[in-house]
């Protein structure tokens, strides 16, 4: 019996080794996703690439507060629906992004009557209504949500929390409240706290503190989103691995939510546009080696990792071409702007079979 099964087993093992897409290569390990815009899912070439390679989509911008509720009570789902329809037609899971965030949230949210700031009650009620309206609409369709984004402070200080308007008015309790509202709207949804720079260093500790506060408040949180906007220089993969294990020890699922790998040091240490036409081969190799090391580590930790999502489809549409240095071309993803696979793509595929 065992012997008769062997050839089938070999065939399956061989098909992973020779997988010609990310989703096949990692199908036994974790979902592989990408953040998209409505333009991405309308463009034939990008559509093909997305369908072939990924089994999960995140909303790059169109579920952010400024798009979905630009004025009080005026909900706009048209753009998000384009992504939802594409995902449904292609059997992909969806991650919604995001509710409590200091950025891309319109001023009216924080304003009260007579030009005064919104009261605590008013702001909480707006948050509740926003979350519940959106999550009710997409119940059973969008299965995972980045409920709170980037709450950890970038600075050393007494509080681990960023001093945003949310925190000023509602205190750190706003985070637990957002999770409660989300859980009420869709008890089956996977609810994440999402942040950047928490893969290593002092922000890792701040995020751990925020998660411990959430646990104390008995917030219905399912997991942590590590944005993972990293560079080819930093942080070291063993540091990222340590962080993943620390988060998992809190009983949380780990989602890698916004992965890309800048070819520049730091975020804005180098302001010159060094590689305006293409990325030099030595850097492409360095990037490929590091992506390989990273994905091998993800596989070692697959029992903790539910999903790895890239932020944008190819180098030509990466947000890093505009941020933090406008019009500085970056080359952070697996496909170049002609949609040709880079050495990093082969490296990520090969990491799945070794
Ligand atoms: C952060 C946010 C995302 C997006 C990226 C840059 O990581 O979470 O929504 O704005 O920055 O595109």
C-alpha cells in the first residue's frame, strides 16, 4: 500500500519544487497576497500576473477612511467593489485596510459642533458607525481586517502610542474599542493590529506593549500584521524571525501585510535618484539573496504565519517611487516595471523547495 502511494507522493513533491507561481509554491505554507488598486485589477497584463501568482488581495487605498467615507454619512463602495468582484471571480481571499489610523482620515472625523473638536462620545460613535457599516456590507466576503494601523510611536518616550488625534481624544482605549466594534459586526472575521518597523528594534517593544494592553482589555484580536517595508540593508532576517516568534508567543497569528524591499539604505538617507533607468545587477542579486533568506525563514515559521502579502504588483507601481523621496525610482518588488520577473522572483520560488 505504502509503496503504491509513493509515485503519487513524488509527483506532488516534484510539482511544488517546480511550481511556476508563488501561490502554488507556498500552498502548503501560507497564503501569498498582493495589495492592489482598482487600476491593477482592470489592466489586462496585471490581471494575468495577479491571477497566476496570488491567492489573496489587500486594498491598497480604497477602503481607507478618506475614500470610503469622505464626508459624514456619505459611503462610497464603488472602488472597493471592483476589487471585491475580481477577488470573487478568481477565488481569492481579501484583507480590508483600515479603520483607526492617523493618516488618510478626513478632518471632519475629529471635528465637533461650532468648530470645536469632537467629544469623546461623538468620535466613538463615528468610529462604531464607520466600522459597522463597512464590515456589515462585506460580511463573509472580506475575511481579514487591519482594524488598527500604526499606533506605535516612532519616538522614545513614556508612552508606546503615537500621539495622534485618536489617542488625544480617546486615549489608548480606542484600540480595544475598535476591535470590539469590528467583532460585533462580523464575529467570524480575523482581526489584526498592523504596523511598520515592528520587525526589530524599539518599535518592536512598543508594539508588544500595545498588544499586551489589548490582551488586558480582552480585545477580540486574532493577529498581528507586520507591514515589513524593509530594505536590502535592514533589518537582519534573524531579528525579524525573533519578532515573529515573540508575537506568536502572545497567541497571535502573524500576517506579513505590506512586504517590499527598498534598494536604498534607511528610508530617506539617500535622496538622490541613483537608479533612474534600471536596477544594477549587483543590487538585484543582493535583493534576491535577501528575499531567499527571508522566505526560507518564513517557511521555518509557517506554523505561525497565515499570509505573506506584497505591497503593490510590480516596481513601476510601487509607492516607494514617490515616498519618502518624490520621483526617486525604487526597485523593491519581484517584477520590474515591464512585468518581467526579477532575480528576486526566482529566489522566492526556490526558497519554497529547499
Ligand atoms: C502604510 C500604510 C499603507 C500604505 C503604505 C504606503 O504602510 O499602512 O496603507 O499607505 O503605507 O503605500
